[in-house]
């Protein structure tokens, strides 16, 4: 979609075409051929018809990230994929708003997901993006949600940032050939990101970023949403409150998201040998954000337990706990680790549907499940890991 076509979509005829495309999509149950045929009877310009059809599809896809807002927003496929989930953006915006900066500029704002969250948190916002289409979409999205803010298509690295109270940067980590793993290949590159480290700034980075790239003066926060690690955020300058943080945004039955957070201050084992102990009655699987932040031993302390192995992120305890930082299981029994005996043990227990969780062992669950060829009518969860350096198979029951 080019800029001229997008700007036409914002006109009254463009809005009517969007409505017609949405109605056609619903009437034909999403059938792409029949929907496109009907829309092209309404609009003869192929580019405009294609843009409207794409927006209808993207708005449906975007509901997973943006909820009800998605129905009023605009997207491109790549920008939607890269956009921050609304719950994660809202958490970050709330933290930043608590610092009360005079304003915040978003360098590389994309379609405006974070701008929306910042504006809703009461911040004065501005966004820039190298791509004029994305910048125009971000501006339109703020307007569609009746939020204030200024957006421009320009190079954020060339701006004088001293007039802004805080800077947010989300370097693009994809190029024409896919994901870019070299930090100097990001846009803007790591050398520019480093220039933000001593001022009030937040930088969104990939959750797999190496700890060796992170100076001690920064706070690195790993965030997971509904069990999936989504990002790491670097809090710089006066926004730093600790060195490592894990924040977990769980899904609640009522659909409302809360959050829980751990830092190194919650870990009594920082700087000490990792606590390893014998297998207890309960097993705890730490959230991915906790693992990335290096705070597994904080979870162990919280459940009055220890690790099953010094190098494995499984925690065990004799006590039953509910914690947002780990999934809890009751240990049912220890089964033979060798595949032939394991197969016989599972068949003897009537297991047919098997969830396999692995950590620290060279096992591909899908391949093992196929080789086991179980046919029973019982469901079970199997943990394959190492305990005290040796392979172990544990039959466990997830706690509600």
C-alpha cells in the first residue's frame, strides 16, 4: 500500500469502501475470492480495493494484540507483526508515566502501538518513522482513537532529542532477508542505542539479547504476556530502578490482565551457589521472563525449594504454592528414563494423550511421541530433564 492509497482510505469514499469490504467479508464468511469479487464491483481501482480488503483482514488479525481498538485502526502486515501487544505497551507506558517526563518521543513508532499506550497514560507524545506510510498510519491511529500526539516521517537519529523528557526506541530487527541478529544491523544500530544509555530512555530489544551487551548501569526488564516472553526493555539513566527484572502479565478468567514483577532484590541467592536439592513433591516451571532475567533462584526461594540440577531451570519443593512466576505441578511418580521401559510404563497406565516437556535433554517431543505410539484413553504430562546430572522422566499433574 502506497501513501496516496492510504490517504485515500481516510477520505469519506475510502471509509465507505472499508465498511463495504467489512460487510462483504462477514457476508461471505471470510471467503477471500467471493469477498474480493464483491468489493471490486464497488471499487474499480485495484489498488484501493486491495488496500481495503487488506485492512479488513489485518483488523481481524490485530484483535489479538489490540482488542476492540483494532476495528478502528490501520495496519501493514509487517508493522502489525512487529507491534507491541497492548498489555505490554500499557505496562511500559504506566512505568514511564510514573516518572513524569515532560514528554516522550518514539523513535521508529511504526503504526503507533506504543504511541497509543503513552498517550493513554497521559503523556505528551511525538513519534517519528523512516517509512512515510507507517508514520501516516500512526497519525491516523491516534486520531481514530481520539488521542493527541504529533507524528512525522523522518530519521530519528538525526533529531536533537534534548527537548524531550524521555526517549523510547524500538530498533527494527528485520531486514529484506528476515530477522537481523547482528545488533549493528538494527535500525537504528546498536551504536546509536548506546548513545541513549545515560539519559531518560527506554529501549525495546529482542528477549534473547546477550547479557554481555548490557552495562551494569542499565535496568534490563524481560516481559512475558500470557506465558510467552515478548521482549526485553532497557530502562536507562534516571529510569533505572534495579539491574534485572522479570515482569509477568498473566491472563485472568475475567479477561483483565494484572502483572507481577521480580528483581534481584527478591533473590537471596544472588552471588551465592545455586541451591540444589533432592526432588520434592512439587515441581515448578519458571516463566520464560524469569529464566531470561536470571532469577530462577528467586522463584526457588519463593516456594521454599531448590533446583533439581545446578544447570536446569526446574525448581522443586515439598510445599504447594501458587505463584505467577512459575507453572506448578504435583510429582506423581518417577518413571524409567530409557525409552523402551518408559513406553511400557506409560502403556501400563493407559496413557494415550501425552504432553511432553523437556529441558536440558536432547529429546524432540514430537518425535518421541510418535515413537511411543500410545493408544490409551488417559491424558498425562511427562517431564524429561536432568536431576543431579542424570536423565530423569517424571510423570506430573499440572495444578489448577
